[in-house]
C-alpha cells in the first residue's frame, strides 16, 4: 500500500507497512510521529523500536482494534492505536486544533499530582477473564493504588471481611458466584459494608443495571469500556469516598475528645452530690430529698452515657481491650442490682434475683462485664411498666454461665429486633424516652471480646429478655 500521508504530513510523520522498513528511515529520532502497520505478530520488534527511540511517539495501525491489542500496545508503552486502512484526515487533524478522532488511547501518562489524593488506597478487581483484569490493572497502575486482583470470586469472598477495601470493581457474570452475590457478601461484612462498588459488565440490559443500583452500586460501566473514562471515574469516586471518610473520622475524633473531657466534671458533680447527701440529707425535707435524688439519678445517667460513648469509639477503632482476672460473678450481679435498686423504686419495681448456677468464680474483666450488666438492668427498668417485677436469672451449662434479665413493658416489634445491637439504634420515640442507642451495641462488643454471646427476645406489650453467656473454661 502506498504511503497515505500528504507531503506536508510526511515531513513530520513516518508511516511504514512493516516495522523492518524503519531500518532505512533517516532522521527518525527527529520525526514527530511514527505509525507502524502491524498484525501484532511483530510486537517484539516494535518493542525494540520503542526502547531505541524513547522520545519518539509511536502509533500502531491495525485492521481490527480489539481490547487484546489495546492491552498489548499499552504494555509496550504505545499511546495510540488507529484503524487500518489509515485515514489521511486523521493525520491532518494531528496538526490542527482538534485532537484526532477514532483513536484508541489505552492509557496515557498523567500528572502525578492529579492523583496524589488516591495514592495508597485499596482497590479490589474481580473478573473471571484475565484480559479484563490485566487491562484494569494496567489502567490503574500509575495511580499508586494497592490492587487485589481475583479471577475467582469465591477466593475474593474469603478476604473481604478481613481486609479493608476502598473500592470494589466487580464483573457480574462469573462462574460459581455472580458479582451481585459477591456484593451482598461484601455488604454484610463489618469493615467493608460501606465501601463503594462499581459493576463492570458486558451486560447492557435495563434489568441488570437496575439490580446493580438497587444493591448500592455507585456506577455501572459497560464493556468494552474507554480506559481513560473508567480511570477518571475510579479516581473521582475514590477521592470523594476518601474525603468523606476523613471528614467523618475528624468529626468522630473531635466528638470523642469533647465527651472524654466531660468525664471528669460529671464524676466530680456526682461526688459532690453524694457528699451533700451524706452531710445534709437528714436535714432535708421530703421534697428536697426527692429533688436531690432526681439530680443524682440524672447525673448517674449522664455518667453512664459518657462512658458508653467513649466505649463506642473504642469499639469502632478495634480497641475493646479486656483484662481478665478470677472474679466472683455472683458478687458482681449482687453489686449491680444494689446500685440500680433506687432507680427501680421510682417505678415501684421489684428486682427478683435467682442465682441458680453452680459456678461462681470465673475469669472475666470485672469492670467491663459490670458495664454490660448495668446497661441491661437499666434498660430493663427504663422500659418496664410500673408496679412490675424484673427477674434476674443466672444459670449455667457445661461451658458457660448464662445471665438473663426479663422485664414486662412495651417491648419491641419482632421485625426490628435484629437491629438492637447496632450503634445508635434507639426506640425512644416508640418508648417515649430519651436514649442514645449505645448500651446494647457496647454490651455486644464487650461480650464478643470475652468469647460469649448476647441475644434479645421481645413480645410487644408483654416480656423482653436480654441474655448473655460467658465462657467458664477460659483463663486470663
């Protein structure tokens, strides 16, 4: 085929039908562009040309521009692939104001500062076609990301609950497990439940797109895709998600600091009130005693609230540390019941304790389990009808001490029970009370750290029972 370039274009551009023709070209290093026709069987020879002339821009011309060809060219450092036969207008556009049309640009080098904010973030790619994963890897390689790449979704599913991922790129149609199924597994994990997901699929029908967005997908990218557009989408999404997480952490840190600073004044206030009761309690009339008792109870509630919020932040950051020692569980239960008995009297509630366990001394963190028991008892009192009985039962099986508190009150709708151990879950509107929704969340963190279990059962307008177990055969 004759040279398709005009005389003007030929001054700056070299076109060859075979890479071997470049041996006879003079001044190649001074040319603006070199276009090589190829069927990709001579790619190794083209690689050598690229290495010999690192400053020369090289394009490849081929009859069929496929994804495989794009990936191969990209790996050689070649910026563009054009369709063959070559369109002279396309070359002429190179010298005009507008960029060439119909040019496949695999991945061009970008200004590193543009993507500085996403450096070090983690992306997981899951696609059963290795060509797709290789293309995505190559697209993202200059961004400084940590990449986890899987062709088998079941292997990816094994690590999504132990490795924090900032973005998931999932194919939909895969053997053994679909991308939709993997997304549902991801969203049930603790550390990646809120991580953004992008589906990349050859499926273009409305049904699959709707399902992807119903599953919370941030985007739906159809194959074959434009690598430059996908790269921009991924970077934009990573940056936005990273900024949101940073702001959230900053806000949480500030709130934790403020709550921590409240701890001392609240404790001092409670000590002062108790001292006042001891010194002047006998000289107060009934109305004054009632007011003082209300203030003390409110301060105790505030003290418990402050402690719960601080424990919440410890739990969110993986800092629920327990220190086990040999303690009397019976003593702890008795102590906790004594501490809440005056609060129970306000509603004329009787706390009936039945310690039916044959086991007493076991290894546990006394302060942390006391926090759990106090939370459960306080909730039982708060949500009980007046003039009722609260029962505390302690039993055991072969491996555990079993602690249960039952009260009669409004209870919770059975459809909502599954949420009670989540943070900031409160039924204050239904119960007509004030509650931050942290007590049971923190209690579960503590019981989990001890290797036990905690459950919640409720029948509306009847009984509610909270039960937890502690292993008896563990040591410090």
